[in-house]
C-alpha cells in the first residue's frame, strides 16, 4: 500500500509538471508567434542573418555559463543550499568573464563576416546570457521541487515585456536599424524573467563558495557540458558555414526556418525532459520501477512529439502563407526538414535523460560523438554545393546540407536506443515499439490532411480545415486503437487523475 501511495504521488507530481510545462510552452509559442509575425514582416532576410550570427556565438558562450551543472543539480537527490549557491556564483563569474572576452572579440567577428554592425549588435546581445546565468539556479530549484508554475509565469512575463519592446522598436526605427528589435527583445526577456524568478522564490544564496561542492558536480556536470558543447556545435555549425559561404541574405532564410522549427521542437523537448528528469531521479535506485517509468515516458513522449511534428510538417506551407504571405517561401522546405529532424533529436534527448538519471553521462558523450562525426562527414561532402541553385530554387544547396543533418540525427537516435534500452532493463525491440504505433497513426493523419487540403482554395481555409481534420483524425485513431497514453494524458490535464 505504501508503495502504491508513493507511485500515485509520483504520478500526480509528474502530471502536474507536464501540465504546467505544456501551459508554459503553449503560452510561449503563442507569444513568440505574435512577435515573430511582426518581426518577420518588418525585417528582411539580411537582418535575420545578422541576428542568427550573433545568437550562434551567444549559444556557445552560454555553454560555459551553465557548465552542465544544472543537470547535476536536478540529478542529485538532495542538493544543499551551499550546492545551489556554489553553482550560482560559479555561473555568474563565468558569465561575466565570457562576456568580456566576447566584447574584445566582436570586431574580429564583424571582420570575418564583413558586417561592421555586428560589433555593436553583438556587444549588446551578449548581455542576455549574464541575465540568464543569474536565473539558472532559481529555475533548477523549482524544477527539482516539481513546481513548474512559477517558471511558466516568469517565462510569460518575460516574453510579454520582450515582445512589447521588440514590436515598438521594429515599427519605430527605419530600415537597416530594425535588427535592434530582436536584440532588445532577447535582453528584455532574459532580464525580466530573471527578476521575476528572484522575486517569486525569495530564495537567497549563502555568501560562500565551496570547491568541494563544485568538484562533486563534475562527474555529471562535466560530462553534460561536453555533451552540450557537442550538441551546440552540431546545431550552430550550419549557421557558421551558411553565413560564411552564402552570405547574410540566404542565411536569413535558414535562420527563419531554424527559428520557427526550434520553437516547436525545443518546446516539446523541454516539456518532455524538464517534466520527466526529476521523476526519473526519484526512481533511479529501483530497477523495476525505472523500466516501467521509462516505458510510460517513451509512449507519452512519442504520443505528443511525433503527432505535433507531423501536423506541423503538413501545415507548413499554409502556415507560412497565412503568417508572412509569400515573403519567406524559400524557408518552407527547410522548415519541414528541420521539423522531421526534430523528431529524432527530441527522442534522443528523452533517452539521454534515462542515462543522466542513472548517473552514466559519459555514455551520452560517446553517442553524441557518433552523431557529430556523421554530421561533420555529411557537411564536408555538401559544402561544395551549399551555395548552388537548382532550377528556380536558390537555396537548394542549403536544403541538401539539412538532409545530411537529418540523416545524422536519425543515426544518433538509433545508436542511443541501442545502448540505452538495456540499461533501462528493457529490450531494444520493446523500446522501439513504444514509438511505432504513433508513427503509423501520424502518417495516416498527415495523408488525410493533405487530402482535404488539396480541395481548399486559400491558405486560411487550408490551415483551418487541415488543422481541424488532423487533430480529429489523430485523436480518433488513438481512441479506436485504445491508446492508454491518450486517455491518461487527457485525465491528467483535466485534473481528474
């Protein structure tokens, strides 16, 4: 009875985390979409290329700010106040140091891309990761407590503030200066989010720094930093290469496709990983429960992830036309390829959580290397074609590079599944089988969407009709199949279980 009570309590807390993470992600997507529509209509592809370049360098800098210790804090069962304080002081110290280095490096970055405006834009944009460094520990404490509601609140308040600032700047400044809208959106979002978390939690660090506590995090934190570094290289090397070999204009189309695809992929990945990792840490010492929990998480993750990505791929063309007109048509195929790739990267992130929870992050480094080596080989083969056109498609070479990126992600997923299933106490076949039904149902759903979309005369009708049919068919087929995941998720979201 005691074990059943603990299991029910764990289910309830996990369900609450999933629910609030989904609320957070939906709110973020809606706000980002509103802001993104305005910015996409106001800014041109060259300005988005400049922003994409700066954010690429910021992504690398942010790695050294976090250093992977956020994962270590969540993985540890009972972190102390000194543990949290040590990580906070370390993050802030590294953030300030890295910012100073980037301030000095900004002229060299601008010369590399032959874009003088990158000096001022970079120096201002890089402030954002200092604000982010000050909020990482606050976020981790709440995640550890499975109290996701304050995080959702802070994200929403930050997005609203950043959106107001961005829209005001975008409509006020003349062409050529509108890029500052994205710069100040990023800074405002991170600053307001940080302040909101500190005010809400009222947690204060101790004025101490423990080298012993810091060293104790290196087993998980150091490995996770290596993983994050490899993953960031994998994600951002394409921005670097495309910007270097094709210029800011074509990079802008890729940046738009990448931005909008990441909005969906990153949101779903965050819902899955942030909600499930604390739960996995709670059952890491019980092999039978861990195997059972991993099965439920695989199926729940597949139910949400594969369907959302499939529906977005089917709706890509009418979605872009409704939001932006035909201005960004060249980004649509890239957007679809990146969403397809997102299925594999998100499932891989979910599997990686099992390894982290079991305290074996070095295994992830090895699997990440497989993906990155494959990606590097594919990129090396495709670089000679990256700037080429094919017929009336001037970004054909970039699309070719993205197909290589997709292949590398699929291979990484296969390798990860192969090694992770046994340590979770399950067979590889059962692990693979967790996702298969949702792949089949999603494919049938996409076919039905394209079928009805063929008869719709305009993008607005396509979006409404295809979207409605897609949701109805997916939910209906799962109900006919008797999906327990769908039934449980609907009960969780309605607080009936």
